[in-house]
C-alpha cells in the first residue's frame, strides 16, 4: 500500500472514529474509569452493555489514544479520554455526542447535494432547518444536548475572551444568541457594575436564567426571548460569539445592522469566530466550514469576508486577537 493510500484510508474512516467516540460518551464509559483502570467486563456490567462488544469498543478507543490498555482486559483513561467525562472542567462529551446525533448525522448524509446546490440539505433530511428542528417539542432532548455542547465549546474560548477585553467602561452588555450566557456572565463576574442580557429563542432562555442563578449573578442579569433578525435590546457592548458562522451574508448583515441601530453612543461589538487562514495550509476552520455547509445555512469566513460584512452594516474592525480553541475575537466600533 502506498503512503497516499494509507493516508486516504485514515481520512475516509473519520466518521467511524466519531461514532466510536460517541459510543464511549453516550455509555459514560470514561466516567467509570475516573478512579482507575477497570476491566471491559466490569464496565459492561455497570453500563448495561454487551461485554464482548464493550471490550471491542474500548480496544478501538485505546488504539486512538483515548483509553490506555493496562493488560488483562483492563483499560484506563488518557488525558484525551478525560475530555469525554461528564464531570470534569473542559469536558467535550456533549460536543462529541451532538455532532453524531440525528440532526447533524442525517444532514451530513446529503452533503454532496449541499455542494451541488450551495446550501444545506437539513430541511430535506430533518423536515426543518436546524434551529427550527431544535425548537420542536419532540426534539427537546436533542436541543438541550446541543445547548450543552455549545456551552462547552463556548467555555473553551470564553476565558481567553474575557481576559482580553477591556470592559471597565461598559454598563450594559447584550449577548446576542448567547445560549446559557457563558460569555456575558464571565464579563459580569469581572465587572461588578455591569448589567448583562442574553437574547435567545424562547426555548433557550431558561438555561441562561438558571446559569445566572448558579453563578450568583441573577440580580444583574436578564434573559430576553426575541429574534435577533428583528431587533436587539439597547446596550453599549454586543457579544456575537459563534453567531455569524451560522448564517449567510445577508442575514449576518441584518443581525449586525440591528446591533448598530440599537448601540449606545461610543458602543462596541465583539465578534468571536474561527477565521480561515492561508489557503492550502492545514486549517481546522475549513473543516468546520464543511460542517456549516452540511448542517446550517452559514459558513466560516476569512478576514476580508468579515470586513465586508462589517462595512455593509455600519461597523469597522479595530482589533483582532486569538482567544483560544482556534477562535479569534474581532472588536468592532460603530461607524
């Protein structure tokens, strides 16, 4: 076998790897290894799975570096595998699960047609666009998993973003489409005089309220049910974290214009997104871009493309800096 063929085999089995990780996460196998190595048979008894199949799964996970093999059917956790625990800081368990749940997996099944037509086939796969699908009562469990996953992903970048932003002169912040409010709550914790708002769809605002209560910030926090394509509350700082990449250009301009129309004098906006770099170089953002094409109507963009959106909506990018997890923060001022 040539080196090229060997590389192609590893590339084309990426979906198998993803489902292997999903099975580990969904069965909570890493949680059962938290205190030390355990035999596959003991794990199977604890999680109610087939012993032989569980051994095969854990053997495959050890070949991926997610588990360690300790001999005699005993497996332990590696640093990588710890990220699949449900009870550890920085967990990516929900993210692994949602990427392999019905909404994403079924939409990816029609990916060639998405390329032919230049738009996601999620409506054909699911009977609705991704966010309308999550808003349906029968999909509440998957929607909740999506919200947790986005919260986990957010926490990969929020710490760096909060540390980088000077918010000492900010009185009111609106987290536009902010899910559980991790970004705005992080800024509020660093600034005792700041009031925070999350603008979200009706099915998502309870999670933000609960998170604010958990952090002891509910007295300065408001969760507002609304539509950022229609209007946003007035503020002197807007947070748009992982929002632009969900939508095509026209809708992005609408969101940004609504923020521009409502911003107070001297106000700013912070856009946190992956930014595509030099073409032909290894770039995780281009993989994420394929997911956006498969599942949403959005895309990842390079800096020139973002600048065009900002200019069309009355904003100007003044600063750009990395904030972790492959994400960049773009600071905007109103023109």
